[in-house]
C-alpha cells in the first residue's frame, strides 16, 4: 500500500498507569495533574498541591483502586482502546491507517509522532475520544496535538466533540437498550464526569449550575459541558421513550473542595433510594472506553453502596468500548469530518 494514498486516523484517550503500584500510579497522577489545563492554577501552587499533597496522599489508595480492576492484559483502558482501534481499522479498510495514543502515560503522542512523520499522508484525522467539550479533556488533547502536528506531512483535521452526532446517539441508545429493563421502580442514571463549576463560569459567566440554564441546548450554552451532557442524556432518553421520572443526570469523580457540578452521583443515588427506586441502571457517557472511573468507582463502589439493602439491584452498563455498532458510528463520525472543509 502506498502510504501517500492513506489517511492517518489517530485515536486519543486519557491514559493509565503502567502498573497498579504506588510508584507508577504516583508518576501517572503527577503527569496528569500537573497539566495546567487539568488543574488551572499557577505553576508554583499547582506543584505544591500535586507533589506536596495530592500525589503523596492519594497514590496508595489509587493504586489499590487500580488493583481492583487490573487484568492479565493490564489496564482495561489501554487494551480496550487498542481493541477499539483494531476494530475501527478493519472497518475503515486499507485506505486508512488507524493508530492510537494516550494523553498521559504510554503510548504517548510525542513518541508516535516519530513514526508518523516518516510518511506522507493523504490526510491526518485526529480523534480525541471525548464526546463532550471541556478544556481538561478535549482542550488539552487538542493543545498537545497542535504542538506536534507541524511535523506531520498532510492536511490535518480534528474531530470536534460529538455529543449530539446522530450516529453516536443511536449507538449509545442501542447499547443502553441491551441492558436497561423498563419498569416502574427502574431508573436509568446518566453519570457524567464532574468538573469544577469555575471551568463552566469561565465560558459562561451566567452559569447557574442547574437545569434552568442547561436545558434546552441553545446558542448561549452550546459550548457548555453541563448543557452538552444534558443534551446527550435527553436525546438517549427520548429514543428509549423513557418518562422523566425514570431517568436523571448526575456527576461523578469529584476532586478537591471547591464547588463542582451537581447533582453529585452519590447524592443522586441516595435521593433515588428515598424515592423508592429498587433497580438502578447506571451508564457514564463521558467515557468511550471503560477505566478506573467506571469500573472501580461505579461498578464496584457505587454498586456496593446502592445494594447495601437486599431489596435493591444495581446494573452497571459498560462503556461503548469496541461495540460493533459504536465502531460503525465512529466511522461515520470520522467520515463526516473528512468530507467537511476546514
């Protein structure tokens, strides 16, 4: 195959520690949290916070969390991302070269660039695996890629957040439908990754961190992460024909003491218990591939919390991972960007 006729497709995911040991977890957390787009504080204060407080006190506990989900294949996020890339490669065909990297950890973008820059490509399509727009996920991925893209030979396109793309919504709906069982005491909870409220007010000074300013999606809030999350959840709920009382939105993975997005997932779960929900189904559309935040935080800890009473059941709905319908949808998303002028 003449590589000049190939399109390079780069999938980027968050990343993972190399092993579930405190040492490796500490290195990973340091790289992740020292990113100024993740903790947006002056370097000196970020250094003190990360190296002096967060990493020394969290690396052992986080290593235990990683150990609870570690597999013979290693980190789930790593091998599941690899499986997704391999499935997409088969679907895209020989005219495309599909590769994958991590924002933090290995394989890192700056190392793969050395391999890619040796060839001339018909086109380069960069795909951050983040459906929703935040500076701490999509923003930092785009910034990193733009730092190196000048070394690549070929026109570049970046796939923007696809939270409302019809192919993504359809794949997500069908995936959830294969797990969710309708019922009066059954509830579907969309648990999105949380953010400091400050990240939203930087974009929209009138952000109220409540549904009144997030629904519906409009010109004023279209770039708001929280509004995009509600838009995704609402689209899926409508396709599933769920009444309002049978689904809700929450936000997980809070870090630090400053105000974060609400409602928080643990509080929402307790509220649902008070409302009489007996069977809870939970999915996190923030993540395309399962990792620590879904497998340990939801499938293990949240499940244990909800099922503390024998009359309740908790069903964890995995991420899309390498679901064939999702691979078809991702191909559509990539091709729709390929055909757009940029």
